[in-house]
């Protein structure tokens, strides 16, 4: 997961061939495309970076993307229940909406009013690789990248067919299968499907609402298909589509409240690639359809007590990459259109809100090596239908002052546009419109030192992020009428340290983090961010048994921030957990796996009033052919 010692000298020699397969790096897992929108060795990226492979996901036996990201540096999670329940991810203290989620390089739709992508529903079975950049990337991708970028890569470059099945605590079950095969020398076909389900548990047993006294289960059915074709030595193309249907039960909190959700996602991408000598180009068009139904389980989905968020998102991306000197230059255009129709009921007959927003962006990124010095820069301009034009930029420099030791310094700006619902309100939630909302803006610097000392590959980074015009929500606890408004500013600062090394047959990975996230107006600590975190993972193989152990500690936090309606912060205590996963290859094709989550059955909450599930057990098997 950590940066390798691959030198930047390999950069210009390998980047062009990998850019031709933009969306995933090919056989060399030390390559990454997310940082600057061109392929480069992870060691040449000046930002804080983590890469998770499919092999690691299998070794960890992660049940969803949330469990993958929770292990990574700088990540804190708040979840209202178990598998499949609503969750928010805070990267280095930034808001959940400040992390851009990409699927194969295309922005993932955000249909809700909060502006948070529901990445927790992306089926883990289709994930082949995760690339995670911490720190601002608005100068590369535009809005939504104040805190970082997560690129979920679904394409498998290997010829491999797999069947898998498993079961576990609380009625958990999973089934998946995939075919990844070259049908001709020029054509590659991929088909995959999966099913996951759990009966869940009673998340709020003390609720006064009768409908809350049940288990909160979850189900997810997914399908993925794609074809890649090489027309000649210079041109290739692809078409892929994926979709999933998810159903989750949750607690209403009051009599007659909505307590069930259904999600339907359908996404289609197509593109053309050109690659010749020192130049590569790619054009991608994508369409996403995202529907979310919330309803009262005793009424059913089609009664007037339901609500619907129906979103369409269209993207066009044209990217061009040039090999220049000892580095790369990338330039391109992005266009995105979002349409949202929201239907529901709030004290009156059926209400409907409809919105549309277009955004066009142009970007330029570059990286060059001059001896032991690496320079990097990006600039971007966005023209938003509602907010006009916004410019962002970032720059970074790295210096290998001693062989194997590098210091780097970076500075970047970012912005986050309000969602359509935040701007224009949602009648069914009693949320008033606020057309005067301003985009959130950030200014962030990072200083880092990294090196290879004996067997230890380590990195220490300090960061300081000032976010102005932070968008915040407040509502009257009696009338439930509320709205969004801009705070003056918040400051996020901290230190992050990572290390990995081997001792005999044991591999160690360590992450330490300290975060100070506060409102500038009164110095109050921001909600749901732990001040301290420590993650220690070790992996070893004993008599063909692959063993993975992960210890995670999160310090105390607060569940809320004070406002005109709330004068006290609720404190959540710190907690620590241990997970154990064991795999055994029965044959070269058949592998069995077992996992115990929360080994010591710790009682804790990441969101107030939502206890976590306790110890859980899982057993699975996979067969490759």
C-alpha cells in the first residue's frame, strides 16, 4: 500500500502505455493514475497516497468499501448501524462531502441533499483496486476534492474466472461470480454479478417507535459487464455498464416515520483511446441513473408517505497526455450535467422539486524531474451554471536530498459547490431554500518527509487546511423547519505518520494520526472527528495459512456541534477494535477464508445512539479457473 522505491526515471518510459488503459493501471501495481490524471509510479507522487489491490481486499476479507477505507491513513468513519447502513467518511477532518468518489475515473453521482456520495453501496465484489489521494485535488478534478480523492477501479486486466460464496453472523450471506477473458487477441470481455444480504440487528432497541423494534437488514444485488476492443496499434475503445439494487431497513425515530430505503443505480461508460509515440488521448462519455426511495414499511413503497430522489448525471471527459523531458503534461476538458427530481410529502399533499445544473471545467497538470528535484503543478478553471467561474491551483516540490530520503512541500486551493437541494431547498424535509449560499473554499499546505531506513519504509506529513464559507445545517427541534447556511471558517490541522517493514516472516503496517479540527469563530471541536487514531496491521504466512490482524484505535470525539438549537456537545468515548482474518489455499484454485470482526466484543458508537454490532463471524470460499 505504501510508496515503493520505483524511481521517476521509469516514469516517462512506462506512463504512456499505461495511460492508454486509463481507469486502471495494468500489471504493475506500483502505478497510479488518480493523482495527476496520468500514469506514474506511486513513488513519484508528491501527495499522500495509498493503493489497495484486490489481493489485499481478499486478504482482509472486507465486506464493503467502507471496511477497506477505514484501514487507510487519515480516515475516520461515523456509521448509524451495521453493514449497509448510512455512513460518513471524514478524511483529515474534512467534511464527508469534501472527498471526491470516482468509479473508473468518472465522478460517482450524489443524489441526496447532503452532497455525500453513498459509496457504501458500491459492491465490493466488483472492486479490483482502490487509489486514495489525501489532500486537495480541486485543481485536477474541480469541486468535491477538498479533502481527497478515492478512485474505485472495477476493471480486471487478468484472464481469470471466479466463483465465491460465504455466510456469517446475523444471517449474512454473499455470492459472486465473474468472467474476465480475452475472446480474441483484440477483444476482451468481462461479466460479473454478486448478491449480499444480512438480517442485521436492532440498532436502537430503546426507541419508543414500534417500527424501530426490529432488525435493520440490508440486501444488495449487482451486475457488471464490459468489453474492450483494440482496433489497431493506435486506437482502442470500450463500453461498460454496471448497476445495483440495494434495500436497507433503518430506524424512523418516531411513529409513522420512514424506515425503509431502496436504491437503484445504473451506469454506462464508453470511450475511445489513442496512443502514439509521446502522445495519448482519451474521450469518455458516461451516464448515471440513480433512484432512492424512502418509505414507511407498513405502508409500502407506492403510498403517498414515500419519497423519491431521482437523479441523472452525464459526464464527458477529454484528456490528453504528453511525454515532455523527464515527466508528463496532461490537459483536458470536463463537462457534467446533473438533473434531480425530488418527490415527497411534508405536512401537505405531494411536493415536487426539480433542479438542473451544468458545469464545464478545463485543467492542466504537469510534473518534471530535474536531477534530485521533482516539481509538480496543476491549474483548473470551472464554469458553473449557478456560481459562475472558479479557478483553483496547486503546486508541489520534492527533493531527494540523500539517496532514499525525500522532503516535499505542497500548497493547493479547492472549492465545493452547494448541492441543488442545499441551494433551492427540499419541501418534503421542511428545508428552506438559500440561493445566497456561497461555495466552500479551501487553502491547504502539506510538508512531508519520507525515507527508507534499514527495513522501514516511512513517511511523516503535517498539513494545515483552512476552509471558509463552510456549509452547515440547523433546524428547529419543535417545528423541524431548517436550512443551510455558511459558517465563517474552520481550520483542520494535523500530523500523519505511516510505516511498513518486515521482521522475519511478519509484515507490519503502522499509521498514527493527530487531528485538530475546529471552528474559527469559537474554537469548538468539529463533530465526529477523533483527535487521535492509531492503526496497526500485521500479516504473516504460517504453514500456508495467510493471517491478517488489524488493531484500530480512535480517540474521543463529539457527536454534534452547538447551534442556536443545541447548547451542549455530546461526547463519545474513544475505542479500539481488533479484527482477525485467516485464509488457506486448499488447492491452487480453491481458497477458504474465515474472519472475526471486533474480536474482543467492544461496545462503542461512532454516531450517538447507534451501537455497533459487536463480535461477528464470517466464513467464505472462492474458486478460480
